[in-house]
C-alpha cells in the first residue's frame, strides 16, 4: 500500500493554493467545501477565483510564490504550470512537514487527492495512487449508481440516535445487532424513499421494544422498463440486488432478470394469451404471504407498473393488509420503443397529444372510445394489441381514420432484437403475418411515424432473432 487513506479535517485550517488557473479553481472549490480557509498566490486569477476574492470568500496575493507563504499553513496545493516552482514548493513544504500536493505529479506529492463520492457525512474516496485518475473517476461513477444520495441523510439520522441507542443498549454486541437490523431493514428504505419522519418513528418504536428486527418484510414494486437493462433506474437496480425473492412478469427481459441477486428465489407469474400462470388475485396474495414471512419481495413488471401493469391493484391489496411497500417507476414501453425506433410521440408539426390504449381483448371484443382515437394531430399507442390488430385497424377506419394513416409495429423494442415494421392502418394486419411479428410488440399510429426513416438511430448489429422475453406468443 503506497498511500495511507485518511480524511483530513480542514475546518478553519489555513490552506495555500499556488496558481490561479482552472485547475487551481477546482482545488479551491474542494478545499472550501471541506471548510478550509484558502489563500491563493498567483499573479492572475480566473474570473471565478477573482469573484471569490472580491467577495472575501478567499484571500489573494497577486504575485509569484514566496517561501514565507508557507508560514502557518496546514496544507498546500501547487497548481502552477511552472515545473521549477512546483518542485520548489514541494521541497519547502515537505522539509517543514506540511502536507503538499503537486497537481499531476505524484512524485512531488506527500498526499494525493482522490476521486470523491460525497454523501456527507458519508465520504468515499477512490484512488489509483496517481496511476490513472481517469480510472478512479470511472470507479467512482460506478459507485454513484450503487449508493443513493440519501445515504447522507441516513448517516445523519443514525448520528442523531447514536447516544440514545448507547443508553438503551449497554452491551456493544446488542448495539451492533440493533444497528444492523436498522440499516438492513425497511427503516433504511424509508429514508432512501424520502420518508424520514416515518423512519424516525420506526427507530423510536424499535428502541421502545428493544429490537429493530422486523417481523414483516417489504414489497418493492419496480418498473423494469421496455427491455434494455441500461434503462433501469439506479433505485431499481439497488432494490433488485437486495431482494430475497423476485416475482416477475412475462415482459421482463432475460438481461434484466440477470441483474437480480443471484441467490434470490424466482417466481414466474407471467400472463400470456389464454394462459395465466397465476391469476391476478393470486399474485396479490402471494406478495402479502411472502412479505409476512419477513422477506424483501421484488415485484418486477415490464415497462412502468402503473401503466397497464395492474400495479395499482397490487399495492391496494398491500395497503389493506398493512404490508410496507414502495413503488419505483420504469420507462414505459411507449416512451422506450418510440425513442429507440426514431418515432417521437409528439412533434410540433405532426402531433400535439398522445394517447395510450390497451388493445387486450376481453371476451373477443374491445371496449374503446374509437371516436376519441381518430382525432387529428395526435399519436395513438396500443399496448398488447397484436392479437387484436385486425379489429383495431378495422374499427379505426370505420370511425373515420384514413386507411393510409402511417403506423408502426415495434417488436422487442429497445433490445438487441428490436425490429420496426412500417406500414399503414390498412396494411398492419397483413404485415403481422408476413413478417411473423411476435410479442412483445407495441403499435404506434399517427403522422409521427413518417419521421422514422429520418430519425432512426438504433440499429442493433448482427441481428439474429431470438426472444429475450418469456414467451413468443402473439
């Protein structure tokens, strides 16, 4: 280990920055954020530093570096473009046992500045020992996706209760177990979801009964998006990786399922035409039963759970049964498939409104306000309409839509197997049969479809058709 990772308390400490350029400006911002009192020595300053000096936020000596500038300094950063000056500063500082950093020159440093993930009071520093700052930044970026910004609020709440917990549990092992139960359970999730008042109440209740162990688990209703795993939210990925059991639908792609915890139990409850693996009422009860076993339950649904996903019915049952839950929105299929096929859902020249409609047949028919769907200058998107595509097109034409209205079928949208079939309302039915179009497929109808040829940007390379979903039924 070449460097000892430490955290330097700079509150009101005198810090020296030599140099007045853009790099110096970034270092000054970092030192000030940590509470340091900053002196900048440089003949000229960037406009940003000049403004800070004028406002009294930093001190400035408009000249070159002098040895006496190090008097009374707790830390120094050399950020000039003069190699000789930087070397002089390093030598003088180290001979006086003053920590010194010379930007982009590890050999002259007694300390280096890591890449920082700031979740104050939680601070995470990533360093490659100066070997590759770019790699350090990339590693920090990956950590950004795993550690929500709300962890700072969580740490502050823990600190708020620290002394009370110490008084309640005299045994260090009891304290440790208490905090483990707090930080690994639903209390943490309440804080991360912005429900801090409820989290405080839960901690107080746990203190009163002497344990934070939860007898009831929690349900995470998570939107998996249209198929591309890169479209998942940070929160969705985090919850997927901590759930004990995953209850998932047919329209969740295999690459997304692979992001869940490897040892999590998997329960398939997908619905296909004339084949419901588990009826909706059974799914609702399953979520309740699993949570009552103390499990963290991931309910993973394609697209967004509140757009034709029956998520509202599921959380209604959870609420009635007193089961804690949270909802994580997903990119709905309409938004994802339209974007990846180069078809804007709205456009100033073509459509000023967009309507989402379910094309799911019930007893062989569709109960839809067809007249509303044939209004001018709007886009209509049908979910689950592949089986009923003939009825949909016939009804639209019968209610006044032009047979030549542009239409698109987006098959397995956003995945590497995406196929976009362009036609008209009059030709869609034949197109489904000719191109062997399979579910999941979204139907987009409107003048905006004309933009596909011009705006198409997503073209998966080496296309080989193989379903990434649980079924190929239409």
